[in-house]
């Protein structure tokens, strides 16, 4: 790799609100639409709805500020065509012992 990367990075706070609020405070970012999204996410009735609203808030920050994504509810993995038998589990990630190389 020629730069920073991560396969997965779990959220280290109870909700995305804390890192989003800290980022806006540290940068002085203020936007009424962003504040409305955070308020709506905080008072949402379901985790799915809350997560979607936090994602919308994060996307707005990413458009407006030069920031890296803070959280993602899903992960991505990419590998070369020669790599075979790649399997992942929700709790342990990639099963490295089962990976093989093809020609």
C-alpha cells in the first residue's frame, strides 16, 4: 500500500453523535441542516432510522470539509484475481487460514 488504509474500524463511542459533534466543534463548522440531522438522529425511534440520519449528516460533513469518513455500517474488502477461497464472517472478518492462491 502507498497510503493510509484500514479494513475495518469499529465505532469507539456510543453513537456517531460524539465524533460528529467533536469534529464540528474542532473545525468551527456550523450548518443548520447538519444540526437538524443530528437532532433528528438523536431523537429517532429506531436504530435503523437513526443510523441513516447519522450517515446523511456524515455525508454532508464529507462534502463540506476535507475529512475522512468517521464511521461506516459496512466494510469492503478487495483482493487480486489470483486470491481464491476468500470467506468472511461477521465477527472475525476474513478467514485468513482458508485463503489460497491460484495461477
